[in-house]
């Protein structure tokens, strides 16, 4: 009984170390991938990624609760192509 317990304990310890090293490797690859992409981006692209465009930004008028929004196609095109 004692040997089964020790064997199981060793197995669990080995498995947990293996999982931790695999997770660390994946995380390291993900960080490297993200840094590579960010380094290729221009400043304007980085700012665009940080910008949250709302429906009011793309509307012809400000609009109210009772008034429907009407999209301004020029603003929409600029938001998609520029940001």
C-alpha cells in the first residue's frame, strides 16, 4: 500500500512539472508572436487598435433614444480603412 502511494505521488509530481513547463513554453511563444506583430505595426495602426469606435461616431446625426441612427458611409469607410 505504501509503495502504491509513493508511486502515485511521484507520478503526480512528474506530471505537474511537465504541465508547468509546457504552459511556460506556450506562453513564451505567444509573447514572442505578439511582440513580432506589434513591432511590424505603424504608430497609426497601434492607435487604431486602441480606439473604440461607437455607433455615434459613425452616425450622420447624434441621435436620441427615439431617433434611429443613420450611418454616414464616408465615416464608416474611413473608420474601417484607416483604423
